[in-house]
């Protein structure tokens, strides 16, 4: 007779839930249901969670714990252990989607390592909302989070982004907005356009569009309150002289870089054709 197989262990899951970024009425029905039914709710700020629940008319039945940037490592182990034992663990932040410049990332990493399922309840996103209303290109974009607070580190970060062709989205604290816009104008150029999106979905929502210097001057007179999402146009395509672009490719190859990589990088920076640069470089090398 064969032995009786041991039952599979009961496994729960970790649920990342997006919360309203300003207007509680934007909460999807699935968020309300998740708040009401989760066994454990890990909140960035438990007081703000209670206020959200009151606004939504929902009473959590599960245990509510705090999970923020200062305790996420230790708390994450407990949350994953609870999910592994069969609990549904709901992770929420003060606004928006967990892990996006907010706590949650370490919990996901720990859950993935432990083989615990992770899913989402999608919700409002300040990144996508600001991008949509910015009036800037939306076909290709990148999210850069918060810029460094120190001026030197901020300047270095922006220097690395000076040739970024995609539209860039940043979060920024209102009291640093003017300084960041000024630094962007210096690093990216005075003609670079941007949009400052404040208090999205709230009563005093405001979207201000203009060049970086124009927005910096405006921000200097602005009250230092309100959540800010900043959208900045990508670098314009530039077309270098073909001979100059080819010379740069050949110099980089001579320095040890692969021809394919050098051609692609120079093409991206200059707006030239990667294929044309590659072929021209092959022809130039064969004539030596």
C-alpha cells in the first residue's frame, strides 16, 4: 500500500494595494473589500489608514501594524511569515502604490525569496496622473523618484540625466521645489519644458507648465505646502556631423569598447542611425 501524501501547507499571500493620492472617492471597490477582509494590514502610517477607512466606511477585521522605512526589514520578516502560514497580508502606504518611492519593496523581496505569492490591487498613481496632464510626451518615460537633497549630489544626478531622451517624472518636497527647478535649468538647459503638478485630485489641484526657469521663478513665490510631482521633457534629439560621430565611434573602439555598443551609444546621443554608424566604422577599419 502506498503511503498517504502529506497535505500541502496552507499559504496565504501578500497584497500590495494602491490608495488614493488625494481624493478618497478614487478608492476602487477592491481596495474597500481588501481592507475589510485582510488578516493583517501593514500601513505606512496607521493613523492615516484609520482616517482612510473612516472615509470609506470600512472597518478592518484584521490586525493593523505599522510598516515604514525605519522598520521595514524586521517587519517584513513577520509579514512574510504570516503570509506563509496562510494569512492574507495587505500592504498599503499613505498614498499611491507601495514600493514606488514608498515602503513595500523589502516585503516583496522577502516574499519572493520565500515563495509567497504577491499580487496587487491597482489604484491611483501620482506618476501616471501627472504624466497624463503634463502636456509632455507620454510614449516613453522614466520615473526618477526624489532627487538628492544635497546640492552637489543633486547636480551630479541631473548631469547624468542631461541626455535622457525620455520624459522624466520626479517627486519633490514643496520646500525644495524652487531649488530643484533651478538646478534642473542649469543642468538640462533653460529651454527645457516641464510641468509642476500639485495636490493632484485634491480641491486645490494645480498644474503649472513652462520652461524650467519660468517654473523656478514661480515656485520661489509659492507657499511651501502640497504634494508635488514634477514632469520634465526629455532631451531633444541632436544630429551631429556624420564625420564627428564616426570619429567618436572609432575612438571608443580604439579604447577597447565593442563596436556594436559604441555605435549604439553614439547614435543615441546624436540622433544618427546606429546601422549607418556601424557600417561606416566597419568600412573605415577595413581601409586601415
